[in-house]
C-alpha cells in the first residue's frame, strides 16, 4: 500500500458465528422476478407466502447447502483469521456484530465512518 501511496483508514469486520451464517444461507429464498430476498428462519411465513410476485418465482440457490456452507466458512476463517489477527490491534479496526439486523449494522457502519 505504501508503494502505491495508499493507506487504510477503516477495517470493518462483521463478526457472525457459523450457526447464524448457516441459517441465513440455508433459509434464503429469492424472488427471481423482483430480487427480494426472504429467509424462512427469520421472516414471517405469511410474508413469504403473500409476496406480491407469484410463488413460482421464489427459488433457492443450488449451492445453498450445508456442505458448501461449511467448506466456504472454514476457508474464510482459515484465510481471514491471520489477517484479522494482524489488524485487530489497530485503532482503525472495527468489529461489528454481524448477527444484528441490517439497519443496526448500517447504523454502526455509518457511525464509524461518520457519514
């Protein structure tokens, strides 16, 4: 970075445990027509069933399965952990609870960035 005259101002780490990641991915249902995403574990069943687009557009990704999730998560931890360890003591490193609601996460990021 120094060679390219660049610096790091913020590192945002969204920390989420594997169980939450699994539920988010295994429960993901996407409308192919409008791209709205639902989750069978976190959204009300009525909200999913009463979506304005027809049910035929509600789909799951083929790679949203436990085996793929475990492989991806383990790989992420293996490759990311050393980087997190290196930067975590810096004052520009910010750990955010990624298991929170999207709006709470967005608010925290805006607070950190002072947007």
